[in-house]
């Protein structure tokens, strides 16, 4: 452990992925180091902010107690809630932003299945919203969303992330008011795209200008189009795809009918996909259709952020600057967990990272914080660690093909519940894919 006033400044075993000197460098680079040694040094406050993301169910004073719980025999401060609030304001947002920029990026993998397709790093982009407290200060920068879908009683901030599928590590992220749409935030993420990537995106990202900008980065794209969108047929290919153009960008278009069959019946949907991969021999249409399913990896990552870590709760911060600080702390903490999980799965080259349980990694990390365990690595480097051993011991089963109706299983209000007649069964399913050949216009 660090000594004296610095002792509570740790993150359990995750400290090995975010060591003291890295946090000190962030504070120095952003000029947030304390001018005099306090009971709450800036380094300790950074770890407090990150630990708070692991324990979202309690307030900052209780998080402090968890950081100090394993420090038997080391005298530590007992800060008041107001002292913790002042310390968080003193540190500000910049060090957390600096750390996220340092840690973001696809985790290094060793021949892990599910991370690359035909040599291309599989990535996904999408947006979500995080709910924040409802008070006048927050409302000066963030707003509530209204609409016939029910709206919300709380303001929200929009988060748009670029994710590496398979490991689900964050390559980049941007967030801000919901008055700005996902596609308006997206150009800020183009700095992180490069050749050797294939980006999966939904229909909201299929704007001509945006696709052209993505193509200039050297990355390839596989995006869904609206079925009603007109795409001229320039050349037909043997795999059923055809050459077309979106604005000035040449793309291959694939029309497919996907049928899901269960014991409860059949459901058929039509997909239209466009890709900048123009060679049908190197990148067959049938494989691209299957690949597009991995776009759901980013939806799972958002579930881990909002449901596992936050537990569906509103963020703590009660000021716009505090919200920004907390969101960056949340992204850093998520990236640290995913990095620890990837280090563990890398020890088994044939193991799909999808089988690593995020919940097990998160709960084990919480235990290590309370015990103040594994803060400093032993002389013998252990890439797996306690978190990784728990993950590898209790792997999830290989992904099974199942479907479940998209319904709310637990109504927000008991007065809006629709009764027991709703089908909540998960069904084993089979999928049939038929590539359609559209008629000449």
C-alpha cells in the first residue's frame, strides 16, 4: 500500500492496471495535484471517484469506508461528506478525461475467436442515454426527453461509444446533451478509426456524408439501411449482392430475409445491408450477414454499464461538471474491468472472450477493494490475478441460439403492468437466411 495519507488511494487488484504513477502523471499533466499535502490528496480522490463506480449503491462516505476497510493498523482520515465533495470539485474532470484517453482502445488479444473477421478488427458504434439528477443546476446544461414513448422525469446525457466486439473494450466515447443526436457526435469518434477495422452500425448511422467520412479513415463499414431506401444496381455478383452507390461512395448492398423459428412459431424480417468491402469472393455476402449480428455486442456493453455497474440508478453528481467527471470515471472503471478480463482470457488462445462473465469480474473487483488486496503486483507477474481466476473458473456457456419476446418483464409502475398473459419464455431457435435478388429498377 501507499503510506500515510495516500493509503486509502487504491482500487484493489485493479490498481495494477491503473498504478499510482499513472494517476500522478494524469494529475501533473492536468495541473490538478494538490498545492499542499491534505488529508485527501488528489491521487486518493481519483481512486475514490473510480471506486464509487464499483459501489454505485452507496454514497461517497460509505465508499471511503470500503477503501479503508482493509487498512488495519494504518491510521486514515475520516472525512466528512462536505470534505469529500470539496475534494472532488478540487480535482475536477480533467484528470479523469486524461486517464480515459490513455486507457481507451481495443485490448490486445492472442488469436481470440470473435474479435476479428478475415483479418479485420470487428467494431461497433451506437448511442445510449444515462440518467442524471433533476435539479436546476443540471437543467442549465442537460434536458429531459419528452415524446409519445413515455419520456422521462429526469434529465439525461447522451453517450456514443466505439467498441471492440469480442473483448467489449472501449475504443473511444463522447457524451453530452441529448439535444444533440448520435450522428452529430459521431465525427468526434472518427479519430479512432483506422485501416484494418470493420465498423458495424445500425440504420441511424447510414447518412451518406457520415459514411463517406468513415471511409476516409481507412476503416470499412457494414451498416444497415432502411428497406425503403433506393439503391441503384450497378453490377450484380454471384453471391446475391450487388454494387451500388450512396452519394459518392461505392458500396455493396445485400438484401436478405432472416427467419427465426421456435416452437411458438416463426418470425421473418428483411434486412438491407451496405458495406465498403466490394470483393464478393474475399468477403461473401452470407458471412457479412452473420457478422452483422455482432453489432449487439455494444448493446450488451451498455447493459453492463447501466444495469450491472449502475444498477439502473441515477448518477450521483448534482452539477453539470460533476456529471462529466462521473461519466469519465465510469468509462475508466469499465475499461479497467474489461482489460483485466481480456488478460485472463488471453491465457487461453482458443477461448472466446464472450464467455467471460462481466458480473463475476465486477463483484470480484469489489471484494478486492474492500480487502485492499492485490494492490501491488508480486515480483512474479501474474497476468490472470484473482479477478481473472474467478472469471476463468466460472465461464459462461458457449452462446446458445435463443430468442425472447422484447417486453418489459417488470413494469416501472404496478398500475401499468399488463398482467400474467405476457409470454416471457426464452425459446430455443433456428435461423434461416435467404439472400434476396431484387428486380432491376
